[in-house]
C-alpha cells in the first residue's frame, strides 16, 4: 500500500516536471529532483524514463476519460450544457492534456503509447455504443460527433483560442441536438 502511494506521488511530480520542462528536457535527474527521490527509487518503480512517461499518460488518460465521459453521459441530452461543462473541465486540465498530446505525437515516445491510444479509442467507442443502445440512438453518428468534440477540445488545449472553440461549439452543438432528437 505504501509503495502504491509513493508511486502515485512520483507520478504527480513527474507530470509536473514533464509539463514544466517538456519531454525531451525532463531528464531522470530532473524527474527525481522534482519528486524528491533518488534515481534508484525511480528505477525501482519504472524500468526507464519511457516507462514513467507511459505510466503518466495512462494515469492521466484514465482521469480524463472518467471525468469527461461522465460529463458527456450526464449531459448528452443537453449538448449546450455538455459542451460548457467539457470546456470548463478542459480549461482546468489543459496543461495535462497538452502533455498527453506531446507524448502521442513525439517521434520516440509515441511508439510506446500507441497500444494505449488504441485502447483509449476502443473504450471511448464502447462507452458511446453502450450509451446509444440504452437511449435508442445511432451509435455511429454519436461516436463521430464525440470524436469531433474531443478534436475541438484538443485544438483549444493547443491554441487557447476561445473564439475558435465557440465557433466550433455552435456547429457541434447543433449536430448533437439533431442526433439526440
């Protein structure tokens, strides 16, 4: 139990280091310094920096998936409200989400997280299919629209352009209203 807590504390610190210094400049020395541990402890929990990155992405993805899909599930019948809640959540977590996008698009680290990304997509689609089935809606149409919602939110994370988000939000909200009718 104590080991799990220490690992989680280290992952929190590693996320801070990755967001502060970037992936390539976050050496194991910077990671351990930020976590207040020695390098031996890093290697006790992780085989290398790459494994620590994958652990951070996996943990952050689970947090985002649980929080964002909970918002979607609870508010899909009211797309305007759903988009507002997702936008508020995205603004709060944009640094963490930018980190995830950096890893996914990185020439070295992307290979390590590719299986996780595929699993993320599979889980999201399964969640949407379950929701659509429960509510008698078209799963393919809703899946496409939710992927579009995530694209718009990711674009906001990268650009911080609220005007573009609001414009895109209007389009997606209209499409979701039609899909949910």
